[in-house]
């Protein structure tokens, strides 16, 4: 995960906890309050390995959690 630093005008890779989800393509995501909610998709781009999981990224604590 990356963010754009408006002060340095450069992309920076986020340093996050070790509980981040696996690579998921074609997922659905929404921002709600301080959270980024991610649902579904395909694991690592492999057709047929569909994810039914919901993950939450909390911006203020910089952590991922499977919910």
C-alpha cells in the first residue's frame, strides 16, 4: 500500500503491521469513517480462488484486521 506525500511530492510505501491481507484482485472497497473496508475478490489474481473475507484497515492506528 502506498500514499502520496503532498509535502515531498513523492509516493511513499506504508509501513503497516504484519496482519495485512493477502493480495486480492477485483475486490470491492469503501471508506467509512476512519476505516477502509475491503470485501471479496480473487486471491493473487488466480481465477477460481475467490475471497469471501472482509478486511478493515484503520487509518489512525495503521493496522489491518480480518472481520
